[in-house]
C-alpha cells in the first residue's frame, strides 16, 4: 500500500475563464469542493475516505496526524469567516495504468479527465453529490490526492473552465501537507500568484502561512482603510493578526498595504514566523506573479524590509518594523517610501510602536535618528549570512547584552564563516549573556570565529529539570543532558554508573553541532558562565570541530563534566595556543574528551578545579589525547589525575610539553597510566610536586626538593623575575612553569 503522495488539488474547476489563466476572484460564502483519492495500479493509497474527509473538513484536522489543522480551518480563519470551504470526498479512483508507465508525476490537466472516466464507471453523480458546480455543471473546485513514490511538491494549472492543483506527497506521511494544499488552492481557486522572495516565509504564496493583505483584499476578505489623504499628525492603530489593514494608494496599479502581526496559531498549532511587528507590503501591478520574476525585475507584491537589507532569504530576521528595529518609513529612510519608478510617494510614517496585540504609528515626516538597538543590529548582521551564503564579519564597537540565543544559520554548501570581533583590538567589546540556554549554536557547514571579543556568561546558566534517562555512563547524552550524580567520581578506570536524579539542560557559551566549526583567536575570551550540564564554556558535539589558536576560556562552571571544554563523541579539539584557566566542574575542570580526539601542541591548561580529574580527562572508546607541546599544570582535584586522567579505553599519546601537578608521585598527576603512550619522540615531562601544607618554603634555586620527574627528564626550582617556578628539560623539550 502506498500512502497518498501526490495531492492534486486540482482545484480544478474553479470559475476559470475558458482557455485563460485563473483570474483573481472574490471568494466568500460556502463552497463545497470535490476531493478525490487517486492511486495507480502499482501504488495503492493506504488512506481511507474518512481520513481524507477529516483532513479537509474536520475542525482540528485529521485525528492521529501531526497536522491538526484542516483546509476548512485555514480558509475560515484567514477570511475571518467569509469563506467556508469544505470538500465532498469521492470514492477512491484507481487509474488504469501503472505509475512506472507514466514515468513521472503528470500535469493536473491530465488527472481530472482520467479520474472522471473512472468516477463515471462508478456511477458517482456530481449533480447530487453536494459539490458546488459552475455554470457548465462541473465542480467549482477539485482537489486530487495522488499516491505516488515521489518527492512532495505542488502544481497548479487552469484552462477550459477548470483550475487544477496537483500535490505530491511522501507515502510515509499524512495524506498531504496542509500548507502545500492551501497554497495550491490559493493558486488555482483564489487566483493568487506567488509573492516576491522578499516575503521570506511570511506569506502563504512564498513558503509561509498567512496570505498577504493584497491577496486577502482581492479575495474580498479585507476592507482596507485608505490613509492616502489623511493629514500629518494622525495617529493610527492596528490590531495584530486581523483583517484590519491600511492602504496608501498611488492609483489602481500601485499601493502600500500595512498590517500588524504577532506570533499566531490555529487550533493551538503555531503558524508563520516567530516574529512580530508592522508589515509594509508594496504592490505594483506590473510586477511578476508566476513562479519567476519577469522583465521588470520585481514582483507584484513584495515585503519592504525594515532593516534595509536586500537579501531575500529567511535569515533576514528583522524585516518587520517595530521599536528597536525601525520606527520610521519615509522619503529619507533606507528603504524609502518611493514608488517603484523612484517618484516620492508622500507616505511618511513615524513613531512606530513596539510589537504587540495592537500597534500604532503616526503619519507625517519626522527627521529623528532611528538606529537599531545594539543587540538587534548585532543579530541582524549575523543572520544576514543565511540569505546568501558568504563570509560575514560582524564588527562591534560597543558592549551589548544578548537577550536572544544565537542559532547561527545552517546554509547549503559551501557554507558560511561568521567572524565576530571588536572594532578596536586594544579595547575588546563584551557580549554579556542575558538569557539562559546555549548562547551561540554553530550548525553543520557553518564556522564561527571569535577574535578580540569577550563573551561573558554573566554567572547565569540553564537549570531546567526533566526526567530523561542518561546513557550507560554518568555523563551527558548526545545533547548534553546529564543525570545528577555523586559529586566525586571514581578515580579508577571503571564505568561511572548514573545515580538517580533529575536531568539538567545545558547552557554553554558556544555549542558546536555535528559538522560545525568553532575557532578562537587572540583576544577571544569565554568567561564567567554557569552551566548545569556539560561544558561550562564550550560543548563540541559529534563530528564538530574546535580550534583554539589563542584566547582564553576562564572562570566557567559546569554542574557535571568539563568546566572549560567538553568534546563529545567523534568531535575534535585542536589547541595550539591560548589558555584554559580557573574553570570548575564535578569531573574534569579543564577539558573532557569523551570518545573524541584532543590534540594539543601549545597553550596552557592551568588552575582548573574539579571533584575528580582536575585538568584533562580522556574517556571511552576512540578517545585519544595527543600532546606534543604546551603546559598542563596547577590543576586541582580530590581524586583522579590532577593533570590528566585516562579512563575506559581512552589513550594519551604524550610526546611533548609538560604536565605538572601536586602529589606524592607521578600517578597523582597522570592517572590511568596503562593507556599512556610516551613513544618517540620521548621528550615529554611529568612533574609531581609534593607540596607542603601552609606556606611554600623558600626552595633553593637548582634544587629538586619535593619534586618527582618522569624518566629522562629533569626538574629544578628556578625563579624568573622574582616568581617561584620550576625549570624542566627532556632533550629538546625544555622550559619553565610557574609554581601554583
């Protein structure tokens, strides 16, 4: 059995003029269309007439589906009751041929004659069916659901008094995608063309839900109030998500339509974009209305972008006018209120209010400064990268507080690189967390670069409890959720069993998802964040990549694992510079490599604290830590390796650099040594300092009192510029570290 794939809203016989394209027509009252389930001999439908009846007609949509909105619901909602569109569901029509014989999904013009022949043999009587008929005795509207093993799309066609729409849908899903169905009915029955790309999923005829006010006006659902000749100083108010609309006209062929929107739903199901504000639509009769722009280079109906950007993708998050974005639209703004040919329109709007259930604005020109607030400007610059994948550089010259979580765009190949930096490297700007959750999220095919910028967690994290189970270890699952466990983890190589408790949702500063990349350069700082989950500063998930060439990750706290950086399942962290310092966690204050790779050739991991495993923990199958340079020192823990701990088949390839910590012997510094590999070049150094309690004694320069060093190496006390430290050597590997 093949579920219905192609929903052919052969909105077929829709009052079209014979032989012409469907004209835009007022649509109101009660209309009964004809819905037909169409199947092939080799692709049968698994949906019943009852299911399809509910899909079209039942308030709340088809029971048991994930789309509890019916076609009836939709058109009644947006016409505000002016159009009640229902369907009579005909018997299932089995076409007298196989899908394979036709080769592809055909035109809607083909299906209706074929389906009608079959219905005639079944004695289906249109005249007594209750279907609304046109003057030729044919259904005013036909919607065909066609079972076919092809990718969901929609088609519309008109001619010979019949307007048809065809929808193709994946057989594993519901009979049809409700938005595609009402979109295609919009083409064939309502006579609506496509909106311009500038609508960006804010219009039914361009990937969204809500028909724009011009289309609703042509349908007879909207009676716009003409404000063309209203005097300056007039204050106007709009109710959001209603058919209250203002129009400013040049003539019958060009106008601006103005409406207000807020996040909306039908039967509890969210619709449209989660953005609120004033929408200003530019209508010009000469523009394109089909599937592509015409010679004019513009569309009949386009959305004016408040932020003045030209990119048309859905990444333009600030196209709606409102306080904090733009509060003016006039002859001097960008974009301006000029007509399409550049002639001044005379439309001047000012004092646009904040978004809400009602919005207001004032007519008249006011030449006041109208800048985006810093947070909005920052987000606008970032999200512009989604519209046309490119390298985006966001330069900040003032501190700001982020009250919005930043989910970077997930573009198509080749992806984008978003660089965030301060305008003056000598005076780095600070971005402070103002909300809980993962502050920055980097998706697949996107690279985030931070340089000369401070990201401050503000001492805030996300502490949302749930009852989800964890994996077999007392660690995070793939999403960073953890189960509360004993504050002190075992120091041996055994698996940690989760204790009963509640899960905590992570709120790291930078989360990198699979396929994403994060780079820290000089001057980048991630600090002062509290996260109840894993990764106080950074969380790198499966196949994500993190490169730290410089910068600082400091003063962050994790309620579970990795106060600094958490690397999770096939992720990779490469550190050649910078410092990870002063972070705290229950397990591994600095870096936790869980079934992932960590490569360190430079930089420092110092002064981190955890109940278990102070510096770096390498845990699980395929977890590999390779160190050829850099310093791990002065990290503290109650158990496990205060420098590095290797557990559960993890591997530490130690070929260079120094790992130093407090302890009576080297096992206090690097534990789980069965998986420690110090093969050639053998110039790595491990130092254990049996640090006495109380004040540190005055050690004699050149002496090795209280120091134990790994084979082949030397360690001795040495002061630099009056600072107590330890000098070390092992072949070409030599250096000095500060005592802690």
